């Protein structure tokens, strides 16, 4: 498979501070990549370089085999920066329309695409409002609309869920997943660990400007998260299944629990859904309780990582 982005040994400096050091990776069409790291790890710097708004001090970035620079970042890339980039005294519609114009889309087609994007973010009723009269969350949705309006091949989003309520954040990631299934590519940095784990297929993990991991997200979780334990509440007393796999352990009747509650402990090569499917062959499962923080949240609240994460 031909890569859509090639990053070759890029480094970046802010005066005497090295923000990125010797970063290299390939991005393929259809990748949904989470970019993660503690504050100051270099995430926003890397995203700005991938978009072309910053040029690396060393190394090169290629998009579809063409060198990325400040002159050509718009047509095939949708970029939503961490800080709001907008024209405050234009209406919401005109701000989104500007995204089409920057991408070189003809005016007549751009008008239709603008309406579609405003509908996508649920703000068609605010189309004629001046941007500075909208709430912070609405302004963020307009910025997202401006980045997706021209239906780019590559989406680069830096903290796109900031200011959004849970439902709009979910809607955004659901939209991005549909775009991924159409062969589009997404790179997103976000503190919403739940959505990253739910939708992303790959992970770039930065630490102090260096890339400590690039690869499949599920492989990262297997290597870096603790044992997963759950209480499983059943409708009736637990009935053992003689054909269960060896990928998890079952403990019955823990202290203070009734006989219709079992505890399971998953091995790293077993998913919760696999264990539940086997248990459900002879038991009616009523509820599940997580006994420990699992997944990305457990890694980023382990004490070795950023303490301010949600």
C-alpha cells in the first residue's frame, strides 16, 4: 500500500528549545491515528508541520509524494488547529465558505458544500450569526465545519472536542470513522481518551519531542495497561461452562458478593467481548462493573504520565 504521508527524520526548534527530534513514520490511506503525549511533548508542533503551517528545521514531510510547505496546505488537507482560527467579524456561513475558497473550490459548488458542512455540525440555524456572538462550543464547531467542508483526503485535528459536549464529540468521531471507511485518513490529538480508544486504529506516542511508539493501538494497550478485572452480575447463580477458553480466569462468590456475581480477570490476549460471549452460553448477564481503570486512561493516569489528564 502506498503511503499518503511520509515523514523523514524531522526535527524542530523553538529558538534553543528542541520540540521534535528525529521523527519518522508512514501514514497509509484509511489510518485513524491518535497522537498522544503529555503537555509539551510536541503534539501541536508535529500536527502543524504535517499540515504545512510550520516547516521542519531538519527533515522532510511528503503528502502524496509531494513536499509539504506553507504554499500548499489547503486543497487536500482539512486542518483544525488547537487555537481557534477564524474571522471574528464574518458570519458563521462566511467562515465555513472561506474553507472552500482556500481549497480552490468554485463559488457555486462552495455554497452547497458550506450548507452541508453547517448541517453536519448542527449549526445551520446559526449560519447568519457573526462568529463573535456564538458560544465557545459553537465557535469550535464552526472551525470543525471549516476544516471538513471541502471533503479533504486527510483530516488533521488538534484537540477538536475542546468545548464540545459529549454528544457532539461523539458525533464528530462517528463522522470521522465514516470518512475513514471511505478511504480517508485521520490524525487527531485529543484528551478524550474514551473516543480515541473507541475509534482510532493506530497510535503515535510522543515523549519530550521523541516518538516512543508508532503502531497499532491495540498492541500498545496490550503492552502498557494492567490486568483487566470485572464483576459480572448474572440473573441467576453462576453455571460453569465446561468449554471456556484459557484466556481468562473466573472467581466465584467473592466476599460480600452473592453467588450470582462472578469476577473475571482477562489475560492480555483476551478481549472482554470474547469472555462475555462464552459466559453467556450458560448464563444470563445482567450487568458489568469495571474493577480497575483499563485502556488509555489507566496508562495516562499511572503516575508516570501527565497528572492533569481527565
